[in-house]
C-alpha cells in the first residue's frame, strides 16, 4: 500500500485549491449568470468535481499542470497586450487599399522543457493575430505569418523567454 507523505498532501491541497479557483473563474466567465441560486449551484458543482478528482487521486501535474501563480497572471496580462497590438496591425493590413500580404512559413525554435511549456508557447503564437502555429517538430514550431511584420524573431524570442519563466516556476 502506498503512503502519502505530509508534503504530498500539502502539494495536493495547493493543486486542489488552484483547480477550484480556475474552474470557478471559468464557470463564471462562460456562464455570465450571477443570481444567487446559479452561483451556489456552480460553486457546488465545482467543489464536487474537485472532491471527486482528489478522491480518484487525479490531482497530479498532468491534471493540474500550471499552478495559479503571479508569474502566470503577469504572462496573461502581457499576452493580452501583445494580442491587442497584433490585432491593430492586422486591422491595418486588412483596411489598407493595397493589402500587401507577404505570407510566409517560418521556423520558430523553442527551448521549453515540458510539454505544457511548449503547448503554452504554441497556443500563445496562435492566439496572437497574424500568426498561427501550423506544426511542431524537433526543437521548433512551423509558424504561418501574414506579413513580414509578423516574422520578427525578437518577438518570438521574448514570448518564448516569458513562457520559460512561467514554466520554471511551475517545476
């Protein structure tokens, strides 16, 4: 029989709390209803779900891969700003009279150590208007860029470095 240590129980509790907060935030965002009855049903269902996950011992790094920490929120804030700037740039391209497109496929190297880090990086590229991660391969992503403006390696390097910092705090 496997015994859990006190440290394992503490780590599991942190993951349970993180998962609870994330699920409640997701439920509130997707639901949009704030009546007392629906709020209580939503919270009860989230608590029951986390309870079941804990009973089934599913609160591991795979089920709760990224803990809710300040670094992650700072990254989301930064990414939101980048998405806004890229949206404005794409709007300029679309609304220009000549619409000069110079579509390209570029290779963007990654140095994240975990699958979750690489997933966050690839999805961040795709969330940013004007770029889409098309394929992942040995040490790099294949990214489609709408114009030359979106192919700058310094932007991808900064994004990769920020994802690596979030990933490092996770481990």
